[in-house]
C-alpha cells in the first residue's frame, strides 16, 4: 500500500519535471483553456509511460518546489472529462493529500495516470488544439508529435523505485491516526474504524441530531493508510454509516431563496474494502435541484448582477444589500440549475470580489461551484 504523502515527497525530492512527472501551481479545468492544457499533459504523460504510472503534483511552486497547496478538489468524475476528449483514454485519479504545515482546507493534489498501452490522442477540438493531435513528453514539456509515433517503455524502473520508497508501514499509520484524533481537530467529534484489519478511516465533524439521525458539519474524512483526504467541507452536512465491509457518506446541501431553505441530498459515496488489500469507491449523484418561477429568478439574477457591479466599483453596500450578498452564491447556483447558464460565468466574476470583501461568502461560492462541477460531469 502506497503512502501518497511519501510518494509526493519522493517525486519532489528526487526528480525535476520529466517524462513521467509534472508539477503545477494549480490547474483550472473550469475554463476551456485550462481544460485543454490539462488534457494535453494527461495525453503526453500517458503516451510517454505506456507500461507504468505517471503523475501530476498540484499545489507546488515551480521555482523552488515549495508546497503551497490548493483547495480541496472534490471531483470523482474527472475520468468522464478524459473519456470525453481523448481516444484510448488512460485511467486517471485525482487525490487530495494533506500536509501538516498547510492551512486548513488546503491540500496537495495528486493526479495518477495509467496508460492503456495504446496511443492516446485528442478526440476532438478544444481551445487551440485540434482533434487527432498526439502529445509526448520532451523533458519537462508536453509537445505535439506528428511523425514516428511509437510508445516506448523507458521509465518503469525509475517509477517502481519511487513507489517502493513510498510504501506505508505501521508506524506511519499509527502516527497518522494519533495526529488526526488528537491534534488536527481538537474542537470536533472524532472517530475511526478499521476495515479488513488493514484500512483505517478517520473522520471528524460537528454532530447534531435531527429525528434520531446524526448529521455532521465541518466534515473531514481521511483514509490514513494512504494519507488521502476523502472528503472535506466547511459548510455542507453529511451522514456517515458503516459496516464491516464498507464506509458510506451521504452529502446534503441547503438551498433556497430567502428564508425558505431546505436540505437536498447531493451525493452518496460508498467505499468497499476487499480481503485482498484493495478497495473500490463508488459515487452516485442524488441531486434533484429545486425548481422556481422563472420570472422571480430573473429578478434575483439581476439583483445579484447589480450587487457585483457595486462591489467592482467599491460602492458602500447598505445593510440590506450585505444580507443579499451572503445569499449570492446560493441564488446564483439556483439560477444556474434552473436554466440561467450565464450564472456560471457570473460566479467566476464574483470569486475575486468576494475573496477580497467577504471570506465567508467566498467559501460559500467555492462550495456552490463544486456542486456545479458534480452536476456537469454527471
């Protein structure tokens, strides 16, 4: 079993960017350009490593390898993106790796790419790249190639050595459990469960009971053996259930206009642990968005846009407008889910403004954009 935090450290310590490893300060698959660049690197790494894994480490400064982290990225459907745009798409996973010195909510992203052993190519046009283009790694660069396309296995030994150095052990597991329970979340209810005598899942959150059902908020869930953060949210509410073979979370979001707020099931995630030391993660989107009168939503949408205009011009807001601003992320989300496609672009406009003006509103906006990603990829 590979400790992913050790794997990231080994990649950063022993290798500059090369034909099986790339590092990024961040990736932006919300924009067309960012999506295209991400797909280019995935394609190039898959073609340059047909018989072993390759990696992209996200949240690292390029100049000095300093780990600065990125926001927790909850997107189990990233494989759908790769499948939609690439021929012979590799298997791909995105994992959130906690590091002790990062602020709460910040992690290092680890993308693991496993080639099918066949030439990977763009299936259709995206941004300035054309359908049919093939990319390979040339040192630390992902470059297009049109002639002499041949998959060569040149990194298997190097990757195997790095993964061997990242093997987990009992000391690392125990240290991880003690750190999670005693130090990371001293103000939250914490617990753990061992599955199949091998896997340790720890979770923490604020508990509250409604109709004999326990909900958690400020939730943090980690698979300690691999140092992978499975779930993190400062806002949404989650139920947690488990038996001897599986661990299940069901996430709820609170949405509504004004005081008419309701909880809606968003997604269920089931982790099933096997006797042979493996596990499977299955996700199921449960979300049925609330529906509202289009005329009312036009009024709400225009009011939100007017608020953004005032923020961009540094106009002082009234008490009533400040209250409306707190609802802006959720109301933009409701507008988008009810057919206002342009609300998504307005949320991108709002992001830097809210980051400067209202930290709580900024966090709420990031959560709303996370819900949109889930809905889109499904």
